[in-house]
C-alpha cells in the first residue's frame, strides 16, 4: 500500500473516531447529571420556583431542559395552580447548578409523581403531627 494513502486512512479513521466520541459525550451531557428530587412548586412574586424538600429555604429558578417531558411538566404546573392552598409535592427529574453567587437554578427534565394531600417539608409534617 502507498505510504501516503496509509497516512490519509489513519487520519480519516482518527477523525471518524473523534467525531463519534464527541457525539457520545454531547448526548451524555444532555442526560447525565440528572437526579431525582422531591420538592414543591412555590409562588415567589411573579415566578413559580422549585423548593427541594430537604432544603425548604432554598428557592430555585426553574429552566426546562431541551429534552423536557412537556406533557408531565405542564400537568404538574396545572395541578399546582389548581391546588395552591393544599399540601402538595412532586418528584422531579433534573439537575441543579450554582452560579457561584449563591443563586441556584433547577434544570427540569421530567415530573414523575405527584403527591396531593401531604407535604414533604419536615416542619409542615411536624405541625400536622403536633397541631
């Protein structure tokens, strides 16, 4: 085989390999890092924010990811709007990012469960138990 063709073939195969690795990494980044969170939707002035059950003082801006399950998320927002005065929490799929200034953003991918009639906030549960 001609040495020039051999070099071209190696470069071509290397380029194809690097392209495939990049595609796999890009896909992994879009779905990687997601976790499951129990939390509430809370009206905060004009915005609806996410509050994790284990961090009730931390209010997070919600950003829907590119691969968001629109049907489930819209159903969760509707349930929240219809039941604002009732205990309610959700199971969310997504990930949290900190902007290094103390502000957190929740990147929402899906809502997998709705718990109507009970709160996930420990202080609310204690109030119900003792109250």
